[in-house]
C-alpha cells in the first residue's frame, strides 16, 4: 500500500479541473473563487458500512453513492454543484479498493462538473463523509419553509426500488443488477433541482422517506399535507413484484434520492413541459393543506397508518 | 435519547448567528453569502476514536479538538473562519455525551466566530468529520509552494507537549491537566495565520510533525530546508522532563497545531513585532536552502536521523 501522500497525488492527478479552483488537493486547504452575485449552498452526508450501504457493496458503488447523496441534497436546494471534499476512513490500507472507490466517485463527479478539491484519509471503520458546495442565484434556493396551502405536491422518478433491492440483499435473495443499481448508484436530480428554482415553492430530497421528509416541510412551512399513496410513482419492477400496503411501505422507506416539491397549481403545464424536456417523470402525489402533519390516504380517501414511515439515523 | 431531528433542533438553538448565514441547520443544505472580492478556503479533517484521540478523552474535548484541527488548517492558509459543518457518527444514542461534545465544539466556534451551519448524525463507530470554510482576500492565501531559498523558517508556540501527554496517557501514567490540555484542546493560530498574509511566504500547520510537514513545503516549492533541532521551541514542562534526542522526537511527532512558515530575512523585525502584538512566541528554527529535502541538524551542524519523524495516517 502506498502512503497517504502518494495516494493524495494519485487522486489529484485524476481530477478534471474547474477554472474557479485556484488550488486543489495537496495543501492545508483548497482555494476556490465563488461566483459574484450568487449564494453558496453547503451540504454534508456520511455513509457508514452496514448502516448506509450493505457490506457487499462494491468499492466503485460506495464512492459513487457517497457523492450521489450529497449531490441530491444540492439538487433539493436548487443549487449548481461546484466543489466537494471527501473524508475517508478505511480499516486497513488497500490500494485496489481505494482506486475503485475513487473511480466511482469521480465517474459521478464528472457528470455533474463538481471538482474534488480536498479530503482526509484516516484509519478507522469504513466511513465516507462528503461535503459539497454549490451555488444559486441570490434568493432563489429551494427551501423547506416555502410550501403554501393549495400547492400541488410533486415527485420525481419512482419510489421504492432501493428499498426493494435492500430487502432482497438482506434476505440473501438474488437481486437483478438493474434493481440493485437503484440502491447502489442513485442518479441525483441536479438538473431538475436547478430548473425548479423559480417554479417550485418548497423542495426536499426523500432520502429519509417521502412521508417523513414531507413532515419536515410541513413543520417548517406551518402547513399540512395530504399524500395519495396510490399515486406514488412505481417502477415496473416494483409494480409487478409488490402490491398494496407492502408496496407503499417500500415507497416511503427512503434511500430513493428523488425530489419532492410543492408548486402552485397554475404551474402544472410548466412542470409537465419540464418533465418532457428533462426526460424525468414528474407525478402529482398530493397537495398542501392547512393544518399540520402529513396524512397518507388510500384511493378511497381513508387515512392509512404505515407501520414504519422512513428512516431515523438515531433514536 | 431524543431522535435525530430533535437533536438537530437542540443544536440549532445554541448557535450564535452570523449575518452572512442566510439559512443554517435544518434544511437539505445551508445557504451562506460569500463576501465579494474574497476567495474561499475549504478544509476538512476527521477524528476517529483511538486513532486521533485517546479512548478516555472527554466529550467536550472531542468536540473542541474536531473543530480545532480544522481551524488550524484555515490558519495555515491565512484564512478568516466563516462556516463549518459537523458529521458525527456515534456508536449508540447518548444525549449527555452529545450535548457535552457540542458544548466543546461551540465553545471554540464562538472564540473564532465560525458558524456551524449543517451536519449529519449517524450510527457508527465514534468519528467526527468537520469541513470548514474561511475567506481570504483574493491572491493572499498562504500556500505550501511559496517558500524561497534564503527564507528564514519560523515556528509559533512550542512543540512536543501533545506528544508527551499522549505518551503518558498510553503508558497509563498520571498526566498533569495543563499538559493533557495541550493534547486535547489545541488553540488554533487563526489570528496569527491571518496576520501572516503578505508577510510569510509558505505556511503550514505541523499537525503531522514539523519535519514531515516541512518536507511537503520543500517538494511543493522545489527547495530544501535545514532545521536546527536545538532551536525547536519547548515548553517548560517539556524542557524539564525530556532532553536531547528524546525531546526532539517528541517535538517532531505532530499533533501540535502550531504554524510553521517561511519568510524573507528582511521581515525579521516585522515578525518580532507581530509576536509581541499577538502575544504568541515566534522562533526561528532554520532556513530554506537550495536542493531538496529537510536536513535536521544538531548544535554542531551534524545531521540527525530521527527514528520516526511524524505521522502518516496510512501506509
């Protein structure tokens, strides 16, 4: 195993530059030039082995996902990705694993033009913390506290595939590659998030489960929400394999990295046009109401209590 | 134990605001307003229990040190601290421990006017990753690649107390509080770092040991360095307890979070004035020479090979 400093050089040599990076990896800190007139959005998320990804996840996918979950947070704020850092703890030196992990990380970084500008490598149980910075035109970031009574609630993509894949992995069942990749290689909705600035009111990513995450929007905005469970978008794989309340449970379990946003009903056609131009499914799943809390309802309008709605890291 | 979201609210309620923070803890990301005409410096560092601090370190000190090591990196770049995030993995929910850890973190944050704007809390082996942002006037950051042949090499404070304290802890010897606090509560040299912009050429913090860290400066700047081991500043505690090569070994072991910088000899009196005005000892420990590598020499000018010079996280 090469030492820490050789590792840093190897990573540095593989990073595609951005013109606003004055000094990248290799000093005590990175130096970047924030664009004038824009605000900075800062997000951070940790992945621990066995907690946030199955033990058997490939190094490439671990690297990919560590960045993806952070890009998803930037997307939920409507921010354009710019720079990020990676703090990596590894139980033992392992060049092959590390190179593959960085491969996965950089494969996604290139797609979203985000530069890895710094990091830290330490000995410890496998854990990755990424901090990512993006930029938004001043005053245009999408926030949780901006939902308005009467808004439609929209959802991007489909929900539940990651939870289905995780269930199969945990039960040692064979999991089709296509399904497994929904767990291991989420596609953060950065383009959509940016496009929604000025169109959406509130926006979040549903990493912790759509009902729980919508609950935070309701608290922050001082509103309530009604979600039609049968309207939650499902992939064909999920729709074929799981029905009814079992499906709803998977669809509200989190780890999907899709965007959920509220918008005035007058934006309906604008949002449908956006769906076409970005080739991302956008589905109306409910509406913002007065009051508080999230009501999950079935096709008949009856309230449904789901046994476990979403993910809490602690508690 | 309260859940993650209650924890977030509790932390959010305790943070002193900065006027450039548009949106702090509690959304998918924080929103901040970078000052016009300044560059952004981004640093990140992880502390793992048993690797970066002894198992018995108090929660308060763990929180303090997690921020301190990052502030020290900002100091080494000459940056003014602005915003930071904290990603915290805890093996089991523990309100009391967490509150004390946040106490330590915020006690130091207030001193340096840095705002905690976001974070992540997860289950996992005890680990803290802080990412900190600071700002510098464009073009004035202190870098590793700016040392010039003929420069004096200066050192702030004293070296070796943290290593002495760690040795005593690992040998289960009683360790005086004053000495132990040098290991657990380093005082990052932010004020000094800022003041050195425009005065120093290259600058680093010596977290990994002065000889090793100077080695990086030499590589980046294409120069060599000569360090007089007997000139390395020592505290009274260290000077009384340890002599000669044993002392030098402790003084080059790292974990001191002092600044080492190079400056033109004509800056001598300016630097001495700075030492007085900031009340920080600044000691000349060597000079930048042509060639490459760091030569550690004794009082007679003979080269000294120290058995282990500094800390590598991997390898």
